[in-house]
């Protein structure tokens, strides 16, 4: 057996912490399960909030950073199991199904107990116990694979849908492509488009447009910003596009909407 456990253990942080580039340095696969609290990771330059139940799965060569808190000395609570490993069996297991960088699972005691035992064996391992560690490693990976299937495979439906929705919300006021959203969650463009429409009843672009229009309506109602500036600030490339889109949704032009809403606000 050529399976090798490079690092394995449990971490509990009560103060700000920061780590980076361990995957590249160790040249193995990373599995990291957030068990309590929260932290932030940056994978290939993309910043993602991580909560309890989130499993990070990264292959060699992936750039990776993880931190908890925002400032040195800040009190936090973050716990996780981590595992760096390599070998031909691990590589074959990894390639069986497409692995997302991060996915929500239900980590039952079968996973946690195997991770604890593997961590203990790594701490006290001798050369004669390497075979046991290999079996524990394989058992852990198989249990993780089962958890992935039980939550919808390598692309858990509720979690992936939520990630797509959050991506659109974060980028609603800037230019983004459907291809960017699909790549973010590890789906093909056609599947991502169908999946989003199935879950939320509208397209990603349509959802982003609703966010832009809602924000524009609020700014017209509660601020004195010129309408042309509001249109640009809310992600519309030009006023003509904004005018037509706004009138189609609200039934009246933007200026008339502002006048009506301002009058109604004063009467309250």
C-alpha cells in the first residue's frame, strides 16, 4: 500500500489564526471538515465563508488560505478536522466522481470516529503501523463518499442552489456571466441554468435584474440621487436600458415612480 497520511488532526481555535499554501507545499490532497463555529477560506483566489458541516476537498496544486476572525487577537470559536494525504488509491478514489471544492455534508459519528482514530494513529505511528493507517484512511474516504451521495452526490442540490443564489446576489450590480456562476459551483452551463430556474422559478439574469430594480426603486424613494446616477450605480449600462426595464416591471417611468412614492412617503 502506498497510501500516505502526511498530516491528520483536530484543531480548535479561540483566537484569530491564518494558514496558507499547505497543499502546494505538501503535494497531497486536502480534506478539511468544519465541525464548530466558522472561518473563511480563499481557494484559487476566491473567498468563501465556511460554516459547521462544510467539507473542503482540494487536489494538489490548489492555492489555499484559511483564517478565522478579522484582526490579530480577536476572540473566535472555530473547530475542524484536517487531513493531507497522497497515494495511488487516494488518487483513484478522488477521480471516481467530480469533487467540488466545498460542499455541505452531514458528518455523522462514523466519519468523526474514523477521523479521530486516524489522528491518534498519526500522532503515535511507527513504521509497523502504516498498514493500519492506510486502512483507516480508506475507510474514512469511503464514509465521506457515502455522505456525499446521501446529500445529493458531489453536488448537493440545496447547497449548490444556495451558492449560486449567493453568487448572483454578490455580483448583481456588476457584470457577470452565467458561465462564471456555473464554474463557481462546478456545473456545466446548461445544468446550472436549468437547476437555478428549477429551484427559484427564474433565470440567474432575471434574478439579478430584480435585485437591481428593487435597489433602484429604494434609492429613488429614499435618496436624492439623480435617476441617471442611480441607474449606473445599480448595474445598468445606460439610462435607456434602465428606463425600459423599469417601466416594464413597475408599469410607469422612473421619474413618475419617484414622484408618486415621494408623495406617498410624505403623507405617512
